[in-house]
C-alpha cells in the first residue's frame, strides 16, 4: 500500500489519465471513445526518491507511467533525463509509446526529464497548468 505524499501524486496521476480519457471521449464519437467501462488502468512509478523496486535508480523527483486501454501517459518526468530513461528501459517502457504527457507543476524534479523524452523523437500531447511560464509552453 502506498501512503503519504506519494499516494497523493498517484491519485493525481490517475485522475489526469481519467480526465484526459473523458475529454477525448467527448471530443470524438462514441464508437472511438477512449473511455470504456470495465477497462483496467495501470500506474507504474518510474521515478521516485523512495526505493520500491531494487532494479530502479532513485533520485529526488517523480514520474509515473499510466496505461488505460491503448493510451499511455507520462505523468511528470522526474528531475534527471538519464535516471528517467534508464528506469523506463529497465521496466520495458518505450518513450515512443507515450501518447500524452501531463506535468503537475514547474519544479525541476517533475519536469527535468522532458528534454530527454522529447529527444527520443516522440511527439506526445503535452498538458501543463496555466501557471507554467509561456517560454516553457512554446519550447519545441
């Protein structure tokens, strides 16, 4: 059982995946809806300062991989490109499979891996709070 601040972030990640699925569902016709009743959602912590999987590197920050149906979400990107991409590799998660990135806030320990993710050539939809600086939102 996950507790404390980590649990709150996981709840936030799950909610963002649910909300994105709901938005996509209402933006398209029902036959192609992403949100389907009874479909499983899976969240995998890929970056954290707490040791929960001995195979993974730990460092201050957070990133979570969310799967719902065929949609893959990266919620936050940790603080280090190398740690993020290494942990993804260990877990068998392909950056090219990322459909959506949701960044919770501008702190470097939650956004530091974005440069590395985008350097892989993936072009996901990226969602950030309105409080993010304009320069960050406009960077390729």
